[in-house]
C-alpha cells in the first residue's frame, strides 16, 4: 500500500479542559467528545464548539486571568 492510499480523516475521542496552571492541579472544566459525539480529524485538523456538550460556567472565564487549554486524544 502506498502512502497515497492512507486515510485522510478519522473519528476519535477527545477530552478538552481548562486549567489554571500549565501542568498539574485539577481541571477547572472538562468536556468529553466520545461515542456519537466523537470528533472527525482530517489532515490533523478538527473543529469543536467548546461548551456545546458541557456548559462552561461563567466564573471559570471571568474569574481567571489566565487559562490553559488541554486536549487529550
């Protein structure tokens, strides 16, 4: 099989989170994209609407000067 025959897209599960620190500590908010809500990845790119599955509490956004986005595949 040549490299040209490889799949261009795949569906995968993602967990996306906001954290107060770059590493360590519990997440302030998480959203899991699994099963019927798994994400299509095409050429390494994907698109999700944060907060569409799990609402983001307003105090997470307004109460933190800096947030770190975590993505786990």
